[in-house]
C-alpha cells in the first residue's frame, strides 16, 4: 500500500512537472520570438489601433478589444442559461432524466468547432443581420454574431461544470434544510447556490477560457476586419460591426506571410503571448476556485 501510494505521488509530481515545463517553454519561446515587435513598437503594440503589415505598423488594441467583447458577451449570454439549466437538472429532474440530459449536453460539447462555425454561416449570420436591421449593419458578420455563436459553444461546458459544482454540495445539508421546512426552491436559494458559489464561478471562468481560445468558428462569422476601433467604447457600435479577435488574426493567412519578417512575425507571436497569458490567468483562477470549493466540502 505504501509503495503504491508513493508511486502515485511520484507519478503525479513528474507529469505535473512535465506539463509546467512545457508551459514555461512555450511562454519563453513566445517572449523571445516577440522581442522584435516590442523593440519596434514598445507599449504602442498594446495601445495602438492601426495594423498595417506593409508599413510595419502593428497595434493590437482592436484585436484585444474584439477578443474581450466577443468572449465576455458570450459568457453573459451563456452563463445565466447554463447555471439555470444546471440548477434545474441537478435539483428538480429525476435521476434517470438528469443523466440523459447530461449525456446529451456532453455530446454537444464534443461537436467540432468548425461544425458550429458552418451552422453559424448558414443560419446565425442572416438572423443577426435581420435583428440588427434598425442599426443599418453592413452585413451579418459582426462581433455580436461571434459572441452568440460562442455562447452556444460554451453553454455545454458551463452547464456540465455547474452541475458538478451543485452535486458536490453534501446531501446532508439539503436534507437538513428540508427538515427545517424549506421547500425545493428555498433549498436551492439558501443552500445549494451559496455552498457551490465558488464552483459555479469556476465553471463560468472555464467557459470564458474556452471562449477566449476559440478560433475557427469565430473566424467564419466576425468579418475579420482590421483597424476597427470605435469612436465610443461604451456603446453597442463595436458589437454590431465587423471586427477581428486575436484568435482570428492568428488563424488567418497572415501568419504564413509574416514568417521570415522578424518584426511582422514578432507581432504575430506577441498576439499569441497576450492570448496565452489571458487564458492561463483565467484557467489558474478557475482551478484555484475549484480547489478551494472541494476543500470546503471535504472539511
């Protein structure tokens, strides 16, 4: 028993060390490869709003804004629906029906992103264009289209993880609450949701992480328009126009064109570095919340 436990701990430590080493190596590689653009642009690489590869003018601000708008709008749409569906499935559905619903949701999570993208081109793009007709849009290829598509894509992730968080609440606490006279709705509001709050937040953060890193589906519906910086940030205008995100820029043919030009390639690697840091930060925050949530329920 002791030797088996020691082997498990050693194996876990070894593979964790390998994973951490790979992450650090990728981070160092992107930093080194992006040095030319930081020397050329300085902080203007983060704050600049123009991207012209012929004149070596590289400003990532519109793509950072596009990434933030698309991802957080998707989370705003998918979060309440996913958590609400998880509450209904975990607290009110019979066990067999709940299992069937969870299987279907997990199958949806496994659908390839390009399939979602093609469905977005076929149906969602025209629907968004009709919806935005009062605003006189140029097309249905907008950041809002990408956000709605991403919301559909991350919904299974949010719902599955939220369901797991709700089910981690000890049954004894629900039983005690019912013994005090609380009905099912009151048990959810006063026991299940407060006790699983960290796990639910972790589910939202992991959904956001997936939204930040998605490329192909968004690539097909956002229009991929460079240099789109709105006159008013606090308005709906940025969402109803074509735009660019970090992932759609990295997935474009410009990545192949950039290789061989140190500054241009550095700009592409700089975008990848920004994206990696954003996703890594959100993933670490989510993992920390899940860890503290499990520790709380275990104690």
